[in-house]
C-alpha cells in the first residue's frame, strides 16, 4: 500500500509570482524596467528584510508586502537570476514557489506562526510547551500525516534542528525543512531506511528541551494519533534513540515503553492480518476495539483543564518574539 500525498498547496505561475514581487517593489518605491527586473531589484535588497530564521546552510528572509519568504545560501549569497516555477513534487512539498538553481535561491510560501528558532533563541521553552500541549488532537493527527506523506515522497523531515512553525491561528504544526537524506535522529536510529519512529520524529521536531512532566502530555497525544489509524502501522519503526533524555528518567521510560509495547502489538496484529490476505477495511474493523480501548486510556492523559485559547496563545507568541535574543547553538539546518 502506498499513501498518496494530500497536501493542499496552490502554486502560482511565474507571471503571478513575479507580478506579486513587482507590486511589492513598487510599494518600496522601486521602479523602472519590467516586472521581472523590479522583482530582482527587490530581492537584491534582502539585507534590509526581516530575518525569519537561520539554517546550517542558509538564511531565510521575509519579503515585504508579500506572502513569500526568500531563502539564500550562506556560502553563496547571490540574488535571483531566474524564476523557475515548473517544480518537481519534492520542491512543492517544501513550500517552494520559485527557484534559481544556479544561484541556490528559493522563493518560499510564507508560513505565519511561532517559529521554534525564536523560542530557543529567547529561552522561552516553557511558554512554547504551553502552546504545543494545548493544541488539539487534530493538530497531532495532521502532523503525523504530513511526516508520513513527506517520507513516502522520498523526503525526510529534518527535525534535528529547529524546523517547526506553530500555526496558532489554524491550530496546526508546520514542519518546514524536508531534505533528501536520512539526516535526523529517528532515521539514524532505524536500521530500515523506509521506516521511522513517528513519536521520536514528532518529539525532536517540536522541542528538544522538553521537560519530563510536559513530555507526558505530548507523548500521549502522539501515541493516540498513531493508534487511531492502522493504515500507517507498516511504516513504523519503534527503535528509541538512547540519547533521548526521557530514556534516562526511570518513571517516564516505563510509561513510554508501555505505550510503545501496545503500539507494537497493534502493528504486529495488522501485519499478521495483512499476511492472511485481508484488505484495509477488514483489518480496520478487526482492530477497531483494540484501538478504541487504547485511545480511551490515553484520553485521560491528553485532556487538560487549563488548555490555552487561541487568543492566549497569540499573546504568548507576541511575548516570546519581543524578548531579546540569547546566544545559542541552534543554527542547524
């Protein structure tokens, strides 16, 4: 079984992208020449743009008066010489709308929200955890789906750095860096390049300085997402990274191993039924009661009386973004 991508991304033509950039250029009093020349002149002024984030190999700027971002190579910080919009699926899954492959520049769809880099740079992890743990179960379900969809398109979510945006208004996770190599913790742990540990993926991708108490809610929501839909079971690996700080806490290790054991049981049951020639709907019906039993247990741990409202989340986001930056080593791609 192969799961087809379900990303709902609208990519515009070259004229539309260049036209939007030219309009932004006019608002910044950049005139003369064709729309493409205006767009190139606008992007050449990137040093005056707001910086959205740093990676190990690139810098990402917010392009004024647009819904675009501009990703530029650190080692070769040149400007756009062309706008290629006929892109392969892998680029689209990375929210790329135009590319200049020669100069290694990209125009990206702008994703509004709280960037995990700003959290770590301002030492605001506690506030961040409040927001993440208050997101609804649906956000976790959709995040797992995104990780799997990307994975099945021969890409890997580079969750080893801080490549996550929390879209507060729409209440969802937005992973923002998909790469073509197995270069993140959960993939390195796995001995099978076609499988990954989805809890490890979600854990490292959201925040890697999570406290033990806060991790419990996060772990339960992740596990519930995994258990709810058996069509993903055959893509999972359950090896755990020994450097995971939760593994060093005896209480949490017992809890996490218990959850993993139940997920592995569901996984093995599905594989057995599949080998017997049953189809997905038949397997789903047979596993339904076991899945419901497991998710009901998790419900007790995922419901919080003090979940934040969207307005409260936005207030915390503003507070985090106004704090001064603290020196950190989070500049990973």
